[in-house]
């Protein structure tokens, strides 16, 4: 097995970029060698924190570097498409933040380009690499017949206090539908199959440039099981995210990303103990395996296109 390190470049030094850079710097199989961000201050600071990586304000300068194996793309969704096409044209493997793009058309073009380039293409859906996912999947059979899946995304403030960037509050590429729901859409598709939107009612504020403040939607998985979405922002409660699967013999609920609750008929839901694992290191382990030429558990751009289709239907962008 290959044991030397793979060289990685990060495009986008915001919150998500910073988290991944920390993981890359602490992983034995990767070396963060170069960073790009339109803000010179952010790019320079990220490079310094990485131990002297090079920094750029133009991603094309990053791609001009020799010996670069992998690029992690962590810019806002509007810019995924043009930058990803440049990355793929350079022949680099690509890990992209979700959602894959800003439209299905863009996502499909990115998939075609990745296939043509013959490179590894993967997406960052962190729930898939958390212990809660494996345990949730393991326990599904004990639920009996699945009757319904409920997704709740409630925020007292949007964007959240730690995500105060202008694009997240805008209608063009922001909002919690694009930012948060892809995690749960992918989770549903990975466990139960493709999703179809039956109806979607999105609530917008008076400002035509501002993102949604509410969504109520009904979807179905391939076997007809209903999936409900209840999303609200600007409400008087603490942020609460939950993904609940109701069966004839039991119920499972993932709360606030990492807590799993389970209960049988007539029982209260109780927390299930889970191991404490670094989800980013789990993802990087799989990426290293793929780069080594070994079997790997990665989410490809094909899945990104499927999730994008559902997002467009929810937002009625067709």
C-alpha cells in the first residue's frame, strides 16, 4: 500500500475550508501545500496556519503548481461550476462541498467533465461518515415497515451566528434549503432510494433578494414511503435539526447531527451510545484509499446531481 502523502490544494478559506484544512494537516496521508481565496488576508492566514503552504487569490495560480494531487473546493455554490471545470481540466482529483452546484444543468456538466477527466470525484456529506449513520442503517430492519420519514430544520436565526456571510442570506445561492437540507436528502437517498417531490410550499420574505424563511414539503421515496420537510427560520426556539424514521415496530431519530435516539413499541426514545470518531478523518481515509487505487466508500458527483434535482424541485426552479 502507498504510504507517502498526497498533495492537496484548498480553494476557499472560509468556515468549511478552515475545518477541512485542520483535518488535512492532522492526517498522515495528506499534505496541505497550497491555498487559494479571493481574500488575501484569509488566504495568507490559512497558509500560515498550515505551516507555510503557498497562497493565492486566483485559483488558477493554485492549479498551475506541479505535483498537486487533489483539490478541495469550498467556495459558495455559485462558483462551484466554473472553478470545478478548471480543476477537472487540469486533471486533478476533486472533493467538492455540497450542494454540487447552483443548478442541475451546472451539476450535470460537472459530472460529465469529471468522467471525461477520469479522476476521482467526491462530495463532502459529513453525516455519511459519522458513527450515527452506520448505527442508523444497522437498526433500520428492526423498525418493521417504514411508515414515514420526517425532516425538521428549525433555526432561531439564519444565517446562523457562526455563518455570517452575505451569500447565505441571499436567494440566489443561500438559504437553509440549499445549505442544510442536502445533508438529509442524501441521507434519505442513501438509505431508501431516490426521492420525488410531491409538493413544496416555500415561504419568502418581502425582500426579493432574501432567501426563504420557511418550507413545508411532501416527498416520496421509491417505494412510496412519504417524507415530510418542516423548515423554519426566525422562530422563537433554539436551533433544532432532526431526522426521524417511523416504523411499525420502532422509531429512530437523528438529532442535531450526532445524537441517535431509538425506541420500540410503547417505549420512550432513548439515546444510543456511539463511538467518538473524527468524521473528516473518516472521509480522508476513504479518499486516501481511492487515491491508492483501493476500494473506497465515497459519494460521487452522480449523487450530487440527484440531490440537485430534488433541491430544484423543492425551490421550484424548473
